[in-house]
C-alpha cells in the first residue's frame, strides 16, 4: 500500500467511516474489522 493510500485509510478509520470508495484499493478489503473498501467500477455478476 502506498503512503498516500495509507493516509486515506487512516483518515477514514479515525473518522469512523464504515465504507471507503476507492478504485486504487482491493474491492472488498476490510481494515481493522470495520472499514470495507468498495470499488464503484467493479461490476458485480
């Protein structure tokens, strides 16, 4: 994970977010058991 992506994840965790929309991180990835990454460009089949 890049430094900048880690800063975004840390800010989302500190803010209490439960979903992080990003095309740069792996879709479905979960951080700290509470923050889930959602890539809005992934087609669900």
